[in-house]
């Protein structure tokens, strides 16, 4: 499988030198944010990780390879190519064998990060159990991946476009620990509180790293959700985002949006309905997660694996 991996010079050097590396996904670039803010943000997030003493490794499928670490040109390509495929677990072999341009979701990025030996991955929000999943069966492959792939995922919780309660129930069933940073509550992406508590509160990177290493040392395969709330100053008013979320969900239903199109549709609608303010919050929380992830990647190197 190593023949599918292609490391950028920066990431290859970091691997040789044993430096901390942080994986980053690319669906957030191609399908999660509009151009050109997506590319600008991707570069800024990478720089935050470098400034925090770790090496960023944005992951995408390009030219039949899993590219781990991207050039500016490759980031630009992903950010500005409508044909870029949203690649989750089921799509990975197709995108690689058909030489498609592929942007990896949380699930696919976890798989690629594990193949590349990177135990920490930073994103904005993970997928989850959609509202109405009892009839649609729409449950993100991200959750199943968290159950089986050994990568810690730093996020700002899940959006209220999803059923947050059912998402946490599913994660519990699958044995995926949900850790909150700096508070007891599980954050809801645009807002700091979802109304649900995380399983555990671990405020420092050292505690988080000790927890993760212990889990894996016990042979308990699977990821850990490390949920950091959006910084107070960047959070959106709850009433506003709740109302807009309901509007977006209603439109998705009216238009019959299904399958992998659901999440990108809802993200784009929310951005439009908030006149772009949700995008500012989204960018701020990803940057905050980058700092949390870089600290965690460094702390994990202090513990024997
Ligand atoms: N949630 C967000 N922003 C995103 C995504 C989810 O707030 O960009 C993307 C991630 O790549 C995630 C994917 O893995 O959507 C989940 O898609 P689905 O629900 O189709 O599994
Ligand atoms: Mn889905």
C-alpha cells in the first residue's frame, strides 16, 4: 500500500526527523468553503501548525496517489476545481484507480493518515447522524471510521444540521471516546455548547496524549474525538444559527437532496443564509483547532507508543 502514498518534501523531511505531524482534510477545502477563502484558509491553517512547532500534512488524491502534504498549486487546484470528487471510505479505491482529483472527507483522511503513520488530524466538524436518520439511514461514514482507525480527530464538535444526541449515542455504541477541551460540554461547531456533555474533559495536550496512548496500548483500536469549542469571540448567536439551520434543512428536503450531496448542500445554504458570517466562524474555529492539534501532536511524541 506504500506505493499509493506520495509525501511532499516538507512531510518527508518531518518523517525522517521524527517531527510532530498534523494531518488535514481536503473536503473542507473543495466542498466545505467557497473559493478563494478556502485556499487562503488552508494555507493559513498550515502556517499556524508550523508556528506551533509541528508540520502540516494536507491530504488529497491526485494523479493516482494519496498525496500527504500539498504544494500551493495543489491546494489551489483542489480549491478551484468543481470536478473534485468528495472521497470518503467507499470512494477511495475508485478515485485512486481512475486518477480522479479527490478531496478526502474525515473518514478518508483518517484512513490515509493511518497509512502515513500520522496519529493526529485537525478538521472543522465531523460528519454524524443526520436528523431523520431513522428513515433516511443517513449516518456519515466518519463515525464508523472513528470506531476502527487509530487517529485522534480534533474538531469543534458537530453542526446542528445533524442530530447531535444521536451522533453521540452512535459514538458510544461504537466505543469512540468524546473528549472536550476546556469545558464539560460537547460543542456544536458554530456555538460553544450543544446541550450535551462530552464523555471526558481533558484540558491539556499532555492529558489528551496520555489518554490516547493508553487507549491504543490496550489494543482498543479506533479514534478519539477531541472537541475544542469555537473561541467565545467568534461564536454565532445560537437562536440565529438554529433558525437558519432549520431553513437549510427544509430546503434540502424540498429539493430532495440525498446521499453525499446533503452535507455540502447544507453547508453552502447556511453560508448564504448568514450572509457569510458563518464562514468567518468556520475559519476561526478551524484555526483554533489547528493550535490544539499541533500541541497534541507534540505531546504524543512525549509518550511511548
Ligand atoms: N462538516 C462540516 N464541514 C465539512 C464537513 C462536515 O462542518 O466540511 C465535511 C467533512 O469532510 C466530513 C464530510 O467528513 O463533510 C461528511 O460528509 P458526509 O456527511 O456525507 O459523510
Ligand atoms: Mn451521508
